[in-house]
């Protein structure tokens, strides 16, 4: 807990992260992540209740106060280790030291906790070895601010700027180089396709590896570079395995392995790893959310909703969490009562993602006037990892469903111009090709539509990325359906309905009027009879 100025919150978080990292490196200890601890609302709860919520035997709590005076900078840290079973203190101490001694203090706290828990370590174990990542305190403060900013806004500018400041002040600060690489690769992964974003990520991780080739932070950054910039999941897993070699209970390592297995289509392993992360850290919001996503792709819809609701219960103030169960209902059972109840519980907050889901809900519920109104709030487009979200394409769907073919055609033409411009700018990006297939099909541009849909699948096959490949494969089937090639549409749709990972169902097709012609055809009716009564669950 930060007892200093509110602006010092990042420092208290950084101290906590460092101590947790040291304790997590001990294979005989299972340690709750910092994010779970900080998200947890402990107001009015006893140590016993907290212990039950986290499924832990001991709680390490403490306060941090950073005092700046004319004579220098001092920090007071007061940790206490509490046994949950009888709410008694096992160990406690107050450290009042110069800021330059912060690394020694963090090491001492970890060492005392390990000894108090009766764990015996070999001499020289990293958990009890003083490591000074930098001698420059200003660089260290910039590094901690960067980590705090990355946790709050992963794709924002601030984290990158703080890590850049840290390495500017101390070019030998290996950890800061590693995290600068992570900031760059995260921004690229999030859609910021700066021409040299990945080159910057590689240059930073190369510097981290030069300075600290065996450090977990360096190897983790390299693994995430392979993942985010190249979708090279085998190399990413190999590097992350090295980073976690001596940290078997590190939930960060476990969660990244789960994510990579999901991307490879190894859903059973991804589900196992996310479940393991939740065993170790029952209040890990991200692990619960990722578990829900893996179950969703594996068509285990009821379990998926349960996992997503668990994530919401852990972090009820995160608006984005509420959209995940909604997407399950939209492919599972079209339960609009449950969907609207979920929306009603959602805290305030608006974003492109929010508008997208509101559009899908209103359109799926045949409220096309309301859906059209949602598009008035949308930008011309916004991109995520799988689609470009053209506003004009959304509007065209509404006009078509409302019986306005001229309005639909005009909007589809506007969408085609936008997406064709994107293709011209980058013909290796699968997303505009994927979105373009159904748009051109609606305009009657048959050969071009088929070519665009096929190109999207070529650029992003399921074998390359089992998660990202879902959308172009679905859009290829939709393209043929819109064109009236119902035999091909049936064959492709049948494949997609059975696919795992997969999200296409008869239910989701019925909610999208672009499939209506196909579903009314003999081929569509045949497919519905085959799957509607027993959509995979």
C-alpha cells in the first residue's frame, strides 16, 4: 500500500512486483500475481476471507512511503507476513533506508519471507541474491513508471516513452531494454503498424540479450517479439520456456504458454494451462478471461460463460469484460434477455469495442434502426487483430436488412473504396482482404470477391494462427453465400461449424441477414437440419 503521494503509486507497485518476482522464482512457493492483488477489493475483509478468496496459507502485506527531502531521498517499507489460519504475524520488520539501497531492501524482504516459511534454498539462488539492475535511480524510476503505464494502457505512448527514458539515462539497463521491446511489440500486436515498430522491438531485445543473455526478462521479451511480430509460436514458446525454466509457478509464464497454445489451436492444453494459472492465483482476471475464450473457441459455451462471469466477478469495474459473455450468447443460443441483462450490469465506458458489440446486439435482435444509430458514433474504421471494422460496411448491413437496397449499395461502395485502398497500401495484411470478400460479393463483383476471400485465407490460414484464422475462413464461406454459390457455401460453412477453434453456428448465421438467402435455400436448410438441433456445446 502506498502511504506517500498519490503520484508515487507506481513506486509501491514496482516494489511489490520485484518482491513477488523473487518469491515466484522459488519452486516450492505458489505466489499470487501483483495484478490480482492490486485489483482485489479487501475493504472490510478479514485475513481469513482474503485467504479463502486467494486459496493461500500466508499473506504478505505492507506499506511503502517515499520521502524526498533537501538532504536526499529515503524510503520506508514495512512488510508483515501473516498466517491465514489464525491471523497471526509470522514475521514483520520496518526498513528505513536511502533510496539507493532499495534493491538490498527488496532482497532482504524476500529472504526473510522465504526463511520464515521454512523453505531452504541453495546458495546463490536468485531470490536471495542482491541484483542491482541499474545504478541510476532516475533511470529506475522511469522504468517503474513504464511498467505501471504498460499495465494501465498496453498500447499507449507513455510506457514506451518511460522505457526509452530509462535506457537513455542508463544504456546498460538490461531490464529496461527488455521491457522497451515488449512495449514496441505490444503496440504492433495491438494494431499500431508503424513501419519500423518490430525493428525497434528487435533492436531493444538484442540490446537486452547482449547485456543479460540468460535473464528471464530478456528471454521473455524475445519470445513475445516472435509471437507478436511474426506469429512464430514455436520459437516464442521455446524462449518463454527458457524464461520460466526456474519459475514453474510463475503465472505470467503459464499464462503466456496458454495464449501461445491457443494460437496454435491446442485448445485442450490452453484450457489446462489457464486452469492451472487460476489454481495458483484464483483472482487472476486475465486467466479467467482467457479460459473463457479457449472454452468459447472449443464450443463449450456454458463453461465459457461461467469463466467469463468469474472474470467479471474478479474485476467488475472493467467494462470490456462484459462483452465476452455476450459474444458467447450470440453464437450459442441468442439469449437476448441474458445479453441485455449483461449490458445493464456493465459499468460506464465507451470505446470502439463497445460500439461494435452494441451494433451486433441491436442487429441480431432485429433492431436495425438502433443498430444504424450506433454506426453514427463510429469512426470511419478502426482496426483490431482480425478486422478493419468499416463503418460503411456496418451501415450497409442495416440498410439491406431494412429494405433499402440503394442505401445498402451506396454504403457498400464506400466500404469497398476504403478496403481497396488498404489493400493497395499493404497487400500482405489479411484483414482488409477478409472484410472485402463479403463487401464485393454484395456489390455483385463475383470474381474479385472470391479472389479477395481466398487471398485472406492464404495470408492467414488456421495453420498459421488458429485464432486469427477463424475470421477469414468464416468470411470466405459468407462470400460464397452472398454470391449465391450455395453448394460451396454449404461445404465451407459445414467445415467451419465443426471447426475447433471456431465460432460459426446456425444460431449466429440466423442473426446475420447476410446469410438469409443461403439459409432459405435447400442447401442451407439441409445444413440447419444437420446442426441446429445439436450445435456443438
